[in-house]
C-alpha cells in the first residue's frame, strides 16, 4: 500500500543543506576541516583545495631539475614556519647557506640539515621526525622512491601536525602515488610554471605561472612570455650574483 510522502519541513531542508556541506563533488575543489597554510602566491592558492599547502599530508613537488625555483616557491611558507618551528631539510642537493636564509628572513637557528648516508636512511629520518613531531615542516629530496615507502610517508604525515614536501624528478609524474597533491614545476621567464597534476578536485587544465621576483639575475626576464628559455648565454657571459641566493 502506497502512503503519502512526508512533507519536507524547513528544519529538514536546513539539515539537508548542512549535510551537503561535507560532501565533496569531483567537479569542484575539495573543502575540508584540514589545516592549510597559504603558499604566498594568490594564483596558486586559488587552485589548491582549502587555498594552500595542506598539513598532515604528503605533498610532492616534481621538478624538471634542482634549483629552478622550488625553494623560492616555498619561501613565504618557510619564512612563516621558521619563526616558531624547526624546518628539517633532508638530503638537499645543495649545501644550505646560513647567509641566504637570513637574507630571506628565514630563522636559520630553526633550520635542521640532515645528510643521511643512503636513501633508506633519509626515508627513515623523515618518518621519525614526522612521528615525534619535533619539526613544523620537513623537506625531503629523493630520486627514486618505492611505492611502499611513499605509503609509509603518507601514513606518517597523516598522524602528525607537520607539513611535508617530497621533492622528486619530473619523470616520477608517470608513477602512481598516494599523495593527495602532486605539482610539476618547470622553469619559466621571471618565475616558474606550475602544473597541478593531482589534487582533490577537477583536473587543472592549464599550468599556472608564478612570478618569483627574487630569482637570481638571468631568470628575471620578460614576463609576457612564460616559456623556458631556449638560448643560453655562454658561461663566460653570465651575470655574477653578488649575494647568496636560494632557488
């Protein structure tokens, strides 16, 4: 026997609206209660779920080559976090420079540099730092990471209040990863070209140009064309940098 449908009251409608707020649709950026911090770049924030770098998550930065601007991209976040918390740099490709940190206003006393003897030791160090919560952020450089190690890093990140960035070669973009946010970074005139290849939300159709005015001389060129420079000046003709810089 069919019964008359129950009338929908105003309170029921309001409850339905509140319930829908916690439902994420695949055609829109995810919004959650997780903590994020602004990247310091408005165009990039607008394309990231919750408007910034997610905490307690594995974030992958896939670079065409080291030193193209990945550190400059993270500069606003590192400056903010280093004021009160330690930032761990694990197996960076270049020697960290205290004077460069100070010129950025990064508190070099809160920068922890680890140089493990092997990739396995580097991954173990990152896991331990994440588990004990001794640092506000961890930056880990690795060339080859097994899928099992990625899962362990992701689980360790989810159990702590720490920001985690894993910097890998751009070729790793073809590999599967549990990371909720994967970003490809390529050099561009006057900054970097950022391509979001994985996020909680719709596919990012076009790369995002992020201007980096503090990049060393020779990269601060015409910003109307964001392609990677094709012609390189000879080594003898390159402009010398009078002060230390992080890229």
